[in-house]
C-alpha cells in the first residue's frame, strides 16, 4: 500500500496571487492550522531537516507535510517514514508554488485536524520568493557549502523570510564560509529575521529551531 | 576605472525563443565564436570553476565572460581579475536567460574577435533548463554537498546538458554522496553526456575539463 499520494498540480487560473494568498491565510487562521513555507537551493538539506523536525514535534502537534518537486517522489517517500500525513506535489516543470497551487495541495492532502502543515517548496532561490503561498511564516535554509555571498545574489529570498536556518555547520572547517559576514548581509536585508545555525545530520542547533516552530505554531493557533 | 560594465537586461519581446536561439547560434557559428552556457544551483562553484578555466585557456583563446545574476556584481568583479573581457548582466528578478537576453549581453560586452564566450547563467536548476540561449553547448555543475539525488529531481536540466562537472569532490569523505549512483542516474537521462568529477579549488580533474572545452571550441570554430 502507498503511504502517500502523488498529486499533479495544475497551473493557477487566478490573476492576483496576493489576494488568493491572503484568503488562504485567513482560512488557515480560522481553522487553526499554521502553514510553514520552506525554501532553499537544491541540496541545502530541506528534507533531512524537516524529517527530523517532524519526528521531534509529532507527539505534540498534528503535522502534515507537502513535498513539492518538478518530478520524482523521493522526498515524500523519505518523509512518509515519520508516519505523519504526507503528499507529493508534482509541479509539472513549474519552478515555484503560488497560493492556488498550495491550496490544491492542501485539499489533496486533507486539511482537517492539522496544527502544522509544512510545505517543502521547489528547490530554487529565485522564483518561490516572488509568490506568496498563503503561509503564516516563510523559512529558508542556506547551507554552508553554498557560500556566504548568497544574500548578495538572491536578496529577495532573504528579505521575505521570517527565519533562516544555516545548515551543515559541521563542514565549516572545510569551506571558506564567513558566518559573521553572512549574518550581517542577511540582517541588512531583513533586520528582524531569526537566524539559527544548525546541522540537521548531527542535530546541533536543532532544539532552538524546534522551539521556535513550536512557539510560532502555538501563537498562531491560539489567537 | 571600472574593469567591467553592468548591463540591465530587458525582458524579451520575441514569442518563439527557439527561433531566436537558432538564429543566434548560426550567427555565432558564422563569426567563429563558441558560446558555452553554464548552469548550476546557487553555490555549486560556477564562478570559481570558470575563473580557473579562463586563466588556464586565456593564452590560447580569446575569451569573454558574461555573468548573469538577479543582483550584485560580485561574480563579475571576481572574473575581471583574469583580465579578459567581462560583463555583469542583471536580470532584474528574472530567473533565467533566453536567447534574446543572451544577445543583449553579447552586444553589451562586444562580440568581436572572441573564440570563446562563457555565459554564467542564473543559479537555478529549473528555469534556465527551459530556455535555449543559443549556446553551442550546455554545461552543468553539480556539487557533492547537493546530493546524488539531484538528477531524479531536476531531470530536464541534466537531459539538456552536453557536459557535467561534478564539483567539490575534495569533500566526498564528509558527505553521503554515491558517485556511481549519481552517474548512473545522469546517464539514464542523457546517455552521451560527458561527466568529469572535479575540485575547482584544488585543481583535481580540471585538466580533462580544459581539454574538453578547448577541443569543442576548436571544433566549432574550424568547421
């Protein structure tokens, strides 16, 4: 038996994505579901980080995960091992999700009784930054091997995120990555962003991230 | 004095990009200029690899480099240190270059008397794969930290490339990267692709890459 469904996402028919995003956000607020939109480059460690996150929080929160990808279902297969509700979204070549596509995913997965839904967006630092998905918060993962200059080159992505996880800090000794310079560049774009250096593989820094996500979910769902 | 020009690229007015790409390719063939389109994720090592490549080949070939980015001019500043002709292309938020945008870049840089022009495309594994730039060959750089599953998730990118550099092999001991599995996945998408494992930082494998690029440039310009 399949542990997750694969949904082929259709292109949106709505012209004004911001309106659709605000509508979706209001509905999710009403039904007490916190939607987290997670973005990064390909290979920054989204799936590894999120699998650990789900395992850490699944006893306290009802969690659903939507895995968006151009193709393949490797991420949903990995995530399904946690036992939570998972759906694989195929974007059919599209490089991002907007609010309507996110809604299609939520409806395909089933939105009822979920405290937290995590959307793993397409691996891409450009296009996903331009489309509000309707999420309560945006998270970004930057990995050490990508370099500390990424905030200079993809400023929009950094400026729309509420939290930044700097992943793979275990390999800092092998890369020319200036953590202080990186943080300074990010703060210039987004002064209030929460920055948490982590290593998803070893678990370093992850407690602070779980704490942040748990607190934000509770705040959203209680108000 | 500035060592390179910054050009703000305009959105294309042409509907059929494939026609524009074929036209540009034919013109470049006529004037004996080999255009190489280089694509990768953000932070895979394009600029480091290309700077070494330019330094290795600049005594044998007249080279020009076009650095495409959403924002910033850090790559052009780095590349200008080689002394070859360099231009920074700002895409104004656009996530890829098409043939008309590439032509704007070539005209802005000056196309005369160049044996080899290298286009460093926007860091993105999705959108650049969908737009023929008019290049003679497409190259891709995949870095070890990104993971061996990338061909499964971004199949179009791998299937349109003529050569794949697998970069940062010096950190193979610190990552869970199965080189054999990766190569098998790539070959399934693109049976004739040339795959060269390299480390741009240490120079490992780079001779084979220089040789490939030099040979392809000569073949294109002599016929």
